[in-house]
């Protein structure tokens, strides 16, 4: 209901303006959201931050801003429950003219002393409200509403002193669809997220043979985001030339 009310508010703004200006075409309306990541503290002056929404098109654009939780399962699939009670977003809806930049302030209202970093998503959703001149004289305008472009940013509530602690819990051989696979399970036991850039993985067979896989060989694992207090599981092809079977492994984040 709140979203419908917001859309209605934007529609009212545009319908009211239709008597004064030519009706806009929304086909080429574009915008940008920055920064892509914002970190706030759970209390104090740093519990408020800001994003900027910039119009880059030649026509007006309507944008709605909302925040969701960021939950992630073992395979990295995100679910995003609504989190509007945890934040104040101002303004939550924007009508940008061509070239206009709007600052959006984000203030944390949730737990002032969380045990670990809390991950969220800030989503900017374009709400193109097209106002068409009617073919015959009528007293009301025709309004069409369609959601188009979304931008998704990372938003973290990070207590002071938080830090990641990435642990490789297991490395094992599995046969999947008739193919040998290496299954890795990671656990971020720390209190802050960590993007696993520069990941190197060293495997050791029971016979003492070793191999070290570079970030290029660990595509789909290296560079992945490990949220605080989250586990992730990754499946890779078994390394060529390495003995198939039980294996031990260590990681190095450089």
C-alpha cells in the first residue's frame, strides 16, 4: 500500500505539471546511483550517510528509494526482506529533471550495538509515469505506470572494531553428473564482510602432491563477498593432473 501511495504521489506531481509543459516521453529516461557501497556506524554521527541520484537523460525521471535486508544462502542466492523500519530515507521518492542531482540521506534506526556487521541493500527503482495527451478533449490525463531500471547498492551497518575472519572449513571430492568436482566450504567467522580478492588455494593429496590455484583458476570463488557470520559453498572442476580423492586445503588472501 505504501508503494502504491508513493506512485500516486509522483503521478499527481506529473499530472499537475501536464497543463504547463509538454507531456514527457520516458523511453530514454536514464539515471545513475552512487556510491555503489556505503558503510554506516550503528550509532553517533556516522549513523547517517548519503547517496546521490543523478539524471543522465534528456527527460524527467521518477525514482523510488528503498532498503532491504541482505540474506545469503550457501550458494550465494540473496533474499531481500523489507527493512524500511530500520532506516529513515529522505527523500524516498524523487522527480528528477534532466541533469539534476538529488542527495538521498540514509539514517540507521536499528540496533545501536549489534554484535557484528549487518548487510543491507539500497535499491533505486525507476518509476516511469507517462502522461499522454488524450486524442480528444477530456478533463483528466491518462497515466501509465511501469517499473523499469533498478540500481542496487551495498549498505553496511558496521560496529567499530569489526573485522573479517575467513575460514576454509572443508575441501572435498565429489562426483557430480559423472564429473569429478572440488567442493569448498567457507565460513566468515568474523564480524565484518570480506571480498575474497587475490584468493590462492593450495591442495595437498594424501601422497604429498601439492598444487596452488591462482585467482584466475578460482573464478567463481575469488572475488566473492563473504558476509559476516555467513557460510558459502563453491563447486569447481577437479584440477587437471591432480590425484582424484581425499584432499586437504589451505587458503591465502593476498
